[in-house]
C-alpha cells in the first residue's frame, strides 16, 4: 500500500485539503483510505448508545456492524498510543492511504502551510517532506503546490507515488474477493 502524509500546524487547512484531494483521487478510480491523528480525546460513540454502554462496562474492543459499514473501537485503557505502522496494519486493501497529522512519521509528506499561520515551517527539519501546499511563495527547493488547487496536489501525489488509476484498484478489489 502506498502512503502519503499531510503535515502542518493547526489552522493550516490540512483537513479541507485532504478532503478535496480524496475526492479528486477517488473520482479517478483509486481506492483511498485515511488515518487521522487527533491530539485530543475523541469519541465516535455517543453516551447511552449500546456500543458506548459496552465500552463503559469494560470492553477493550467494540465492533458495530450494519449493511452500510462497520467500525471497530479499541479502548487503550492506559496502554501506549498506537504507532502509525500498527494503525496501517488494520486497514483493508487500498491504492493509497492518506495520513493527516503524524507530523514526525517517517513517510513522504506534503507540508500544508498558510501565510496566516505564524508557526515555523516543518520542512527544514523534516527530510520526509516532499512538497509544500501553500498560499505563499516560499524560499525552498521543494515543489510548491497551490493549497487551493486539490487537482494539482492530487497530480503531484499520483506522480510522486507512481499511482495509476485502475491498476492498484483492481489489485485491491481482487484481494477483497
């Protein structure tokens, strides 16, 4: 499976850009999955729902399934946070995994930068950043992509990872059969 990360400071527009790039790549016939890092506690359950009640009762893992989707929630209960590699191992076959967050992961990444966000750029200290999606001209030898042009960003990712719509998708579909 091919992996491309998106890294940047809060408020830089990572989620919006990732959402748009997923749409572009999916429309090209690629099977795209996502791993997103949250720096805070989050919950996909809601208080009072059966799955929430089972988790509160002490279940380590709760899986919910329907005709449309299934979801697995694992409660860490003091165990260390999962690594990106551990999380990737849980994904099904796909052409591409986009990773949002995981700033320090040793995977190729597009840095997302807006001039209005005054935090320092990540790429000078991260050799895994392969391009910058930005709204400002920067003094860097890295390719600069227009943060407001998801097609350009998707084109860069497809070229950088040598993705071809259809080939990997057919392989992923066969693996599921």
